[in-house]
C-alpha cells in the first residue's frame, strides 16, 4: 500500500494557499477535490495545525497558512503528517545460519540510509511555493 499522506497534505496546503475565501475550505469540499473521505482531510488538517503550518481563521472555521509557502518544505509537511514514515523496510528475520542472511540487514541498512538521506535532501529543497508555481 502506498503512503499518500504527503501528497494529500500538499494538496490541502495548495488549496489553503490559493483560496480566495478561506471560509470556503471545509473538510467536505477539500475531500471532494482530493477524492477522499472528509475524516481523512480532518486528520491531516489536524496534523498540519499541530505542526504550525495552518491555523483556523475563525474558531475551527476556514484555514490559512501560518507561514509563507516558500518557507514550507515537503520534508516539513511529511514530518507533520507522517513523522514515523519508513521509506525502506528491511526484513529482520533472516536466517543467521545463511552466509547472505547473516549480513544482508547490515548491507541494506547502509544502502537505505544513503538513499533516505538523499530523499530527505530532495524533500527539503522542494517547497510548497515551487508546487504552486507549477499549478498556475
């Protein structure tokens, strides 16, 4: 199963950043745009609020960005909506009696650590503003 929380959160932030009327940003309306359930949207919005990326305009009504779109990186969004993401998982029950099985976890750990570091750098470099620029 693919993790789509990052893409849905960027979708939500894009709607917040471009909304002419922040009061029109109901979870039902956003869910229709994302093609998901409003409960999913509310959970993501809650996580984005906790991370300080969005805030309610009026008591739990409408949304606004808490900082500039150019200052919101995809990495920050991922950390908000999926802080324990796991890009690569290693099977941990290899047979230690096997020449490969006793070493594969260590080998893959080093490879995956490098890949994750590169992935993180790429997400840190990508901003909400860059995505918005491509949408217009």
